[in-house]
């Protein structure tokens, strides 16, 4: 059975909410590429065995969820059509606070989506979900 994130009309669910972001981004303007890390504090409204994130064109190299005194390394599956990444956990995590650690790489996009060149030595993002074409 195909995951709902494979659908172009997929929307994130209400059970996982971000509370605080601590991010680092390293940009290679000449190579039109970037890499980053993120520590994301979450509030889980219900038990989960996976997390779904917007991730258009990203290669996620690290995804670890810290919750309930455990560190759970997630298996990552990306869905290009839904511009999403599904982080499948090795077990169920109960409702409450959690912290997700991510590491990723990506390439600049063409047009005004994702991270893109906005001048000779300038890149930009609109920090919003990419519109479907």
C-alpha cells in the first residue's frame, strides 16, 4: 500500500507540532548546494510510529528522535510527488515532548522555491511549502 505522502495533495497531520527550532545551514554558492542540521523540539499529541516532514529535494542523512529517555534512529523514505519525507521509527513513541535531530544536503532549486540563487552572491528562501505546479 502506498503512503499518503506519495500523493501530490498530501498535507501534514495535526498530531505533531513544532515548538522550537535550532538550525544550522552551510551554503556553497559556487556549487549551488547546501547542507544543514536541525534540532527540532516537538509536541506529540498522540502516539506515533512515524513522522512526516516537508522535504522537497532534500537528502536526509540523519534522523533521530529523542523521546521518553530513548534515542530512536528513523528509517527515511522520501516521496517526490508529495514533497515529503517519512521518518519511520523502530517503535511507537507516546504522546508528549520529543526532540528530532536531522542532518541533510540539498541543491539549489530553479525558480522561486526551496533555496535558490537570488543574485550573484546571494541565495534566498521564502520559508513556505512549495506550491504544486
